[in-house]
């Protein structure tokens, strides 16, 4: 059996340089020292945001997901994606045995309050292929639709004073791209290599990391535009209009790095609470 996981919290600057973080493994607490921290805290980018980094958001995409009971004949192992007038659906078998159902749309196209199971299932009934996979599969006991962000975003900057962001903390993509896991692996590996090169004296290591993420994002934005242009059945619906319009943020691709703002330092932490070097 795997042992208990270790959580890391409360980074502070150590008087001798670098960071000191609190650790907890089960009931055991301690501290650890390091020279650099990699922010892999997801969209909230907890460390980077604390030291002044900002998230640039390019669209309003959200996911409304619900877990359904698996049927006896539910042997399909593939995922299914189906476009609809106001977004798209995704469904796939999920462990433990159940089926995951997700509706992707823009946040202003659904009620602000959590969507009731009946409302989501009524939307599902209007689909052609997704509804077939969900037939005779009620929500799991106690399961309710949940909303979460699914928007395209970038963090600026992606590195600062002894910190660097990776994974969703650095960049998030439309789930339709299926780039989440690949981006997490690529950016995590690249961030580690950038810090190593920087510590070895390479003055361009952090800039090269940021440039690599920017170039990858531009390639994604181009593919994002081309894929959505393939759907032409609902040109008058807001969701698709936004993605077919050249001025749509995810296709226009404003570059937050163009301003070349200086990297926020630990001295610039809000409310004077940040550690100093």
C-alpha cells in the first residue's frame, strides 16, 4: 500500500536565502529548505499570484459535469464528443464504474446557480449521440452537476523571483484540444530544466522557458480556431459566433508579454506580507 502523501504549504523566505516551506505527512509536520519553487497549484497559481503574476483569460468556457451510473451493457471504452448549438458534450466511462457526462458552454449561456440534474438531463435529451450513451443511466446516488472553469488562460509572467509556474498554473487549454496531460508533462519537465540551467549560470534559461510556452500557445490557438471553424451548423448561435469571429480573444491572441513588465519579486508581495531576500 502506498504511504501517506506529503503536503507543502506556507512558503517563506529563509534569512540565509531560498525558501522554507512547511510539510505535513500524515500527523507529522516539518520544514524543508529549497532554492527555487515550482508553482504547480493549478489554475489558482497560488504562489505566482501571491507575488503579482496575473492570469489572462481568453474565453468564458466552463464545464458542467455529472456522474451517471454505468449500465450492464456499457462496455464502450472510447470517449465521445458531440457539438450542439450552445457548446459541446463529452462522455466517457470512468472508474470506479460509472459514466462521466460533461457539458461545455460559456458561463453566460447557463444559469449562474448550479444546474439542477433535471435541467442538465433535459439538455442532454436534445443530443443525438451522447443521449444514447446515457440512456437508462441515472445520476449516481448523491451526485449533482458541478461547474468548473475550462477556459483558455495564460499566466504572466510564468517565472519570477525564485519561482516558476508549470502545468495549469502556467497555461490552460480548451479541453477539446486534449492537451492537458501533455502540457502538464511538457511544462513540468521544461520548468525543471529551466531552473537547473538557471542555477548553472544560463542567463537565458527562464526567458527560453517563457518563449517555449508562448510558441506552444500560439500553435494551440491556431488549431483551436481551425477546429471550431469546422462546425458550421449554427452560425447564428452565440457560442459558435464567438469562436468564428477573428476578434475572439483566443484567436486574436493578444500577447501579455508584449508589455515586457518586469518579473514580480518577493519584495513586491501584496500587503507587505511577502518574504524578502
